[in-house]
C-alpha cells in the first residue's frame, strides 16, 4: 500500500506563538517499504503518525493510501483504510481494564476474525511476549511499561495489516525483546509486503531494519536517506552529533 | 527559601492547578457559571439570614437561641456539601511526593490551609445578617463577635472531621456510612422524643461563646487539636498508601461472557460495556449509586405513604427508570476518552460502541421494572404508567441523553476511588433537567386530556417509535460525531490525566 503525503501542514498554538509540528510538501512511502522516522524531540514524528491515522486534523493537505490499482483514498474522507492499517502510538490505544488476551480477542472479533485465526497468529508472538503477556489474568493497566508496549505492538500486527505504524516501538523493551521485535518486523515485511512506518530515537535499530530513513526537523523532512546498504548510520550520527 | 515562602509557593501552585485545568481554560462559560453559582448561593444565604432575622423579630430574647439549639443541622449540611468541593491533603500531597519537601511540612501546610480556607467563612453570609438582627440588639457587638467566632471554630472542626472521613473513604467507600449513622442518630435524638433533649445544652453551649466564657473555646479548641492530630496521622499514612499503591493485580475470575460471542462485534462492545462497570471504580460506583437510589425510592413508595401523591408517584416511577441513564449515560464517552485513539483507529467502532451502550442500558431497565412490579400489584402505580415510562425512557429519553456523546469531551478517570466530583457541563445539566422533569409535564398533560389509561398511550407510542428507529438515530449521532471527531479527540487528550 502506497502512502502519499501532499502539502500536509499542522501547526499548534495561537497566532502569537505558532509551533509548526508538520510541514511536508510532497512525500511518498512506497508499498512494501520499511520507513524509519528519526528526529529530535518535538520534530513532529508522532504528529505525522497521528495525521496519517486521521487522529488529528491537518491545517492543509492530505494523506492518501493507494495500491496502484483500484484503491486511492484520502484517510480523512473514509474509514475504509482502517481495515488494513494497524498502529500503536501510545497507551491511549489500549483498553486498560481488559486482560491482554481479552484485548487481543476484542481486536480480532471486531474485525470478524475467529478464534482459530487468533490462536494461529498469537503463536507467532509467543517468543516476543516471553510468557509475561498472554495467558495472564492481569489487567493491562497492571502490566509493566514494557509489557504494555508489547500488547500494543502485537495488537497492531494481529490482523496482518498492509500498513503498520509503530511510534517508538523499542521504548521500554528489554534488550532481548528489542532484538526480537526487529526480526518480527523485518520478517513480517518480507512475508506480507506490508508498508511499515517506525519512528525511533534508537539509531542503531532504525538503521538495522529500515532501508529508507526520513529525518525530521521542525516538522519538515530535511533528509530522505537511502539506507539500502546500511550506510545511513554515519550520516545520522553526524546529524545528531553522537560520533565518538 | 524559608518555610513561609515554600508554603506560599505550594499555595500558588494549587491555585494554578485549578485555574489551568484544560477544561476550565476551554470553557469560559463554566468559569462564569462557577462564580455565578458562588454568588447565587451567597445571595440565598444572605436572604435566609435576613428573613430568619425578620421572622423572629419581636422575640429577640430567644431569636439566636432558636438557631443555636439546632446548630448541628448547619454542621450536617456543611459536612455533606464538602464532598462535592474539597479534596483530602493525601490526594494533594501525592503530587509533591518526589520533590525534596518534607512530607510532614506538606501535610501541616495542607491542614492549616484547610482550616483557614474561605469555605469555612461561607456560612457567614447567613450568620452575619442574622446575628446583626438578633444577637447585636440583645447582647451587643462583643457578644456578636464571640458568637461568630464560636460558629467559625465549629465549622473548622467540622471541616477536619470531614477530611478524616473522606480520607477513610479512600480506603473504603462504606466509611461514609459511619458519618451518615452519627448524623442520623443525632437527628433522631432530636426529632423522635417529644422534647428535643439536646436543645438546651446546645443553647447553653453557644451562649457561652456569646459571653466569652473560656470553656466552650477550650472544648472546641481541644476538638480541633485532636482532629488535627488524628488527620495528620491518618493523612500521612494515606500519602504512603497513595505512593506505594498496590492493587489487586491478578483477577480472581476472568469472566468470558461467551453468550455474547454470537453477536460478533456488537457482542464484544457489550462485553466491554459490562467490564467497564465491573472493573473500574468510578463507573462501578455510579452504577451502584443508581441501583441504590432505585431500590430506596421503590421501597419508600412500597412501605410508606410519604410519597403517595400523584406527582410523587409519577416522579418515582420515572426516576426509577431514568436514574441509571442519568447517572451513567450522562457521562457517555467520558470514560472512552481514556482510549479514544484506539477506538478511532478501528472502523465503525463508535457506532458499534453506541449500539452496545444503548442495548446494555435498555436491558438494565429490567431492574426497575422488577422493583416496580410489586408497586403495580398493590395498586400504587398503574400498569400503564409503568409501561408508559419504560417505553418513553428507552425510546425518547435515551435518544436525548445519547446526544451527549457529541458534546461530552472531557476524559474522566476510570479507576480512581474518589476524586473531586465531576461538576458536569452546561449541556449535561440541561439534559438532566429535561429527562427528570419534562416527561412528568408531558404525562400530566396527556393524562389530563386523555384519561388515566389512554393518557399513557402517547408515551408508549413515542417510545416504540424511538426503539424501532434506534439504528437510524444512533447512526445519525455517529455521523455527527465523526464530523466533530478532531475537536472531541483533542479535548479528550487534553483532559486525560489532568
């Protein structure tokens, strides 16, 4: 699924104190790509994700999803795209008074999936959840931050979406879970050809899994870095001034 | 920074916390309404003070004694009014737990602030005009000052008693029953015997303030000191509990509600609606308060003849059906504000959620129906009134209340035990008044025109039309919600965790 951003602008604040959160003239994320989004705090990564997910109103412009054939839709005009999009941005995506299993069942059943499909899918995430998420009688609100993050990520991937959006998925996760999620994402991309958007402050992980990286600054994409050869790290380290 | 400056800095922070609450900033009208209500109640107090003073004119020798003989009534009213306005120090001190400020200093600061609060002087709007008309002419200005000072000390002590009970309520809600029991017992002691046995001791006690005798000041001073000490100890313990709060982490039973699986997505939203009420303290409390009120009014009507007037029968029948909607649906979508982003990233989720809420709340009306059935059997409520209000509630009043799904956009916390009461919005107030009083007016006119049986037919017919078209009007609300989704979602996010 292609994602096309056209003249997208979002500002916050009043006329005396305007903060440009996103200002992107043209940008296209191609079908099957894993795009990494990096930038300093306040660069506009989460706002861009929320605009793509139609969770905040753009001042101008549009986000369109298309498959190059019969589908070409503006996300603000229809809900159709929600059928093939999975996302986890923050805890406001979680219904925290459900147990993780209840939440996964809820996600699957409202999408019309049966329990067999769910059980089959859940097997793929057993290693990632490390026995601490599924099968628990704990409510989501009583889980650790890392385990909540795992619930959100699994729920986003559960319905095998064609577009997957994850905001800082490595946050709160222990090193082994970070390692596992990297493989889960790349394998998922290879297996399904899904378009994946991942934001992160972890440059190593971003470089490891994203063949293309967009660098955001004050809401603008200032660099569109080809990382197909894994050579973006030096450029990013130089930008973020983290070279030793 | 010395302790005095620190105290004022914390005081200033608390003021800013209220002033800068996102919903407060957004809603200029609410700001005006709040000050208007304060002025309104102050005017009522002034009016009561003046009229009572005039009413007892000519009987000056005993005018203020009459008030003094029942001063605890004022304390009881004052006590219960505080539940809507005052937070406990333990709840407030929680915010500063990780700062390098000694907790005991914070607690002393909050308790002193609570004692010196302007709220303790609010009764002055009533007492000053009354005292000017009744105490001053008889006993002079000095006595008047002593009398007012006595009342102020009593309200301070009352405030500390309230804080103590409120803190206990954070451990378990049923602690409020202890205060209710004491107050009820006090009222019974005065009302049940032929002569109010407490009147004379109370009058003598208050008169000792007027005469500036040291004993009552010492007694109330000792009560305040004891209440201060007890509060300090309890509230300090509560702060530690708040910080190291450990809930029952594992569920004992995870209910599956498998019977609802056959309804697909709708069944899942129905399960969510049930679990919302089972697993979260605020919605659970709202629900049980509603059930408690229904039961109380039904039993009162069944066992007593206090409410045997035509208006009260209609009101209780309507109230039994409407109260669940009025207590739970009035905040429709406010709890969903906690996970609105997740809902909005699923297709048609809001429509299915609204449907589930409608079916769940309609099914809950079985409870009042069962409770009203014995009242039908003994002939206090007619079958037609019962059916009339049942259908009218599901088919007409619920569509009205569901409109709030569009206008409610402040997130309410799900699982806190006791917070500052949700003061509600203008729209919620209007809808509450409409659903509580408009149907009675409609019923009375209809019964007047069509008689005691056919008069309920318009209610039943309108109700059936509303039920038959529920998909259409729910779809309409959903479409309008989607039109204003950005505004609502922004407000939900802003008010979350604030």
